[in-house]
């Protein structure tokens, strides 16, 4: 399936594979020539907080709940094996993680669940989220 598909109330599945070559294809904002790695880079740059995950990933669920508790609604992208390989290539070249879930805040790789929790426990997560505009600091 090409495009977005709702998996649950708080999870959308985005198919990053190129659409089938067909004259009737009406894909929105997906460039057929765009590689999975290029799409991942673009998505990271377009969203202040983004989690790349596999379907039914329990660690992703914990990440989403932690961020929701703070007041952030991250973009969650479910990846297939080919796209996970592209994420690993991108993450390795920028510094952080080669596994899923992988969270990016403000275009920078934070890492996996352990790194996100460590950032939160150290008191640096909320200021970082405010800095990238993912969280409003109304106090």
C-alpha cells in the first residue's frame, strides 16, 4: 500500500516505498525517484520530533507515551526492512543509532529509548523540545 494508513488512534503507517509505475498513480508529495534514505532525511527535516519504528514495537510505544506525558505528539513512521537499512545508513552517518525505534528531535538523532529516557531524567529533554518548537513553554 502506498501513502498513509491509520493503524490505531495514535499511529499512522507511512509507506515510504516508491509508488507503482502507473499512469493512474496520484501520489501526494512522494517523488518516485526519491530513495528511502532521501525520504527519511526529508521527513527528519520536516518534523520537530519524529520516531522511526517497526510495527508493534513496544519500545516505540514507551517513547510515544513518554513524549505524550510531557505534552508532545511526535510523528511516528513505521518502516519496513529496506527502510530500516536506509535509516541505519543515515543514523550512522550522523551519529546515533542503527536500530529502531530511533527518535530525532530538531533534526538531530537522539538515539533509542534508553537515550531518550536518559535525556529526560537529566532534565534536558523538555528544554530541547521547547527549543525546537515541539513543546510550548507557557510558564
